[in-house]
C-alpha cells in the first residue's frame, strides 16, 4: 500500500475513501486510532493508503474530483 494523502478533515477522508471504493481500488485509512489517543485534536493526521499498483489511477481520481491540493507528492 502507498500513501495517497494525509488529512485531519473527516469529510475529505470519507469522500476520498468513497471515490476509491467506487473505482474498485483497495483503500485503508491509517492512524485512526492514533487520532483517538491524542484526543482528536487534529495533531496527528490520518493517512489514506491505496494499492501500490493503482496509485497513479487513485491520484488521477483525486485530481479529477478537484482535490489535487490534498495529494502527497
């Protein structure tokens, strides 16, 4: 799995996760438990990971959704 993006925004997390599932791309939201440990203050961003061999496709989908500023380079 490769990191697609990091964010503390739950709406962004949910939206991107939904886009990936709709495209049939395996997706994992990492660091959710760490966010709970730190008290949900937003200090530790959650990461969206996708299948390594579909990272380019996932990036295209996020760009097409107008969220290119969220992508990790």
